[in-house]
């Protein structure tokens, strides 16, 4: 064998070895990109808290996804282009001009199978494990390529700015709340997450986006004590009430001077009459206002999340809601906020309470007009909008732009609404059915 042929054979096999090594590097870059972008940061944080240094490094480098992906793509493209160039060189030398087409076909198959599909399939199946394993070398690559990636980033943003596209530096960060909500909805649709579990978690997440006005008991439904009534009448009203706390007003209901707790009232009256053998006539001079607690007023725009914190901080769970002019709008309790998370809470004093809408034989749902849109959506898995109204009756009035009469039918948002009851200007009953 002559010397040029020997050198050609040696160069051929060395080049083949380099191409094989470059394919391994390409697979490493492809798998690393998939693993680091698909890995759950929550799971990585849990592993890092248990002492995994790889998970800790993976969390660090994924904080700037733009720099990470830029570095990995740069490395991946370098090795792929170099491998394709070397393959073209040796195939051209061996097969002439037809070697270009043959090199393209062979390298496409090799890159697709061994540098893309295979490593990415493994990485997405074992995302957290793979991310922790590759975090060390990828961290080094990111540091080495960071000047080039920074220059490319500036160039790309400059070109996009010419076309009027503005890049938000924080746009790569997905809101945790939205990520959790999306995962819950997806899990429920796939049958992995129970509806009740989904509703509880979503209810807790939504507290910061909702205000007390949406769930408060309207002033028309508040039971109050009139300070001008006889103490005996006030006592009788407290004994027959389903509530332990009742607002007290003087002269007019807007003038609330306090809140009476039934236990405080009974204890004070018991002491006034002198115990079990006392004189009940002493109640004629009983001062009800002296037993009342100072009322706690809150604005109607307070978020549920903030109000729950205030209830816990002040060690109370009863507040009166006022508007921007100081006029009474309703009341809210800690229980009302908790019900937005866990659903309706009932006790022995409201056994008839039932938050599930009834369905008639013809497929219509019989709904109380005062039922909130949110409660109806949670009970039926509908998605009626609650931006313009809090209750079903309010939604119908808003869409109809009038106060409907009994028997009127409307269709909007993909549902049929029929008014079945009205009391004055208030819609008390509706029949609702999904269209289509």
C-alpha cells in the first residue's frame, strides 16, 4: 500500500471518529435543552432542598432561559454544521459530486435519530434527573458562550425593534398562579384531578383577584337590631335568629352603632336580672348599647386575600362593607371567604341550605336569581362571565338592559335564560339551559 492511500485511510477513519463525537455532542445539547426547559422548577427546588447540587445548578441556569437556550443552540448548531461539513468532505472525496447528496441524506438520518429524537425522548421522560445531570457542563458552556449570546441577543432585539416588536425582559417568566391553574384544569380534564380538589385550590388562588363586594351579603338581606326596641324584644329577636352576631342601628339602618354578640347579650342580661332567681323586670332599664361591640367597617374594594389576613390579625370575623361614600352596602364574614375555597359551609341552623342547582326533566337548571355566577360555574362547570355582575339575576339584567318580566326568554353566552320569578324589581328565579 502506498503512502497517500495509507494517509487517506487514516484521515477517513479519524474524520469518521470526529463526526461520531460531534453527533454525541449534538445529542447532548439537544437532550440538555429539552431536559432543562421541561423540568419542573418545583421538583428541582424540592431536590435542591434535599441537598442535590445538580438540581441547585439547574435552577440557577434556568432563571435566564433566553441565555440558556441561546448558548445551547449555539453549541448545537456549531457541532451539527461541523459534522455535516466533515461528512460532505469525506463523501465527496469517496463518491465525487454525488457525495454531497449522499452526505446530506446520511447526516440527516443520523442527526434526526441519534442527535434529536433519541436524546430528547429520554430527556422529556426523565426531565428532572437529566436536568440535574447535565447542569454542570451546561453551566460551563453558558459562561463560555455568554459574550456571544449577549451580542446575538442585542442584534435580535434591534432587528425586532425595527419591525415594532418590543421584547419584555421578564416575558419568559410564567406566572406561578397561571401555571398551577392550567395544570389543574388539564388534570381535571384528563380525570387525574377531582373537581372538588380543583375548585378548592383555584378558589384559594383567586382570593387576591376578587373583592368583598362580590361575595358580601347585600344590605337588603342583613338582619339588624333596632336600638329603639324594648330590651325584651331585642332578646327575643336574638333568640330566634340564626346568627350569633347582629348589627345594631339607631333611628335608621344606615346609622349602625355597633355589633352585638348573642352570648354577650345573654350574659349581660343574666347578670342584670340577678341570676336564675332574679327579677326579669330589671330588663326594662337594660342598656343594649353598652353590650354592643364597636363596628368594623371595610371598603367594598378590599380583596378577599387581604380581608382574610385582616380578620386573622384582628381576631374577628365579621365586617360591615361600605362604598366610597360611606353608605352601608352589606356585610362579610370569615366564613364567607372560606366558602370561596371549600364550598358551602352549613350547620344545624341552616339545614335547608343547598348550593347545588336543581335540574328539571327537560334539562333546564332551576336557579335562584341571587345565586352568584361563580357558585353556578363551580357547580356546573360552566364558564359564564362574572365581570359585569356577581349574581345570575344581575347578569341577565345587564345583558337584557332592562328588568325582565316573568316568562321572558334570552339567549347569550351560549345559554338560554328564562325568567321564572320576580319580586318587585328583583329576579328571584331562572331556568337556564346550555345551547347546542
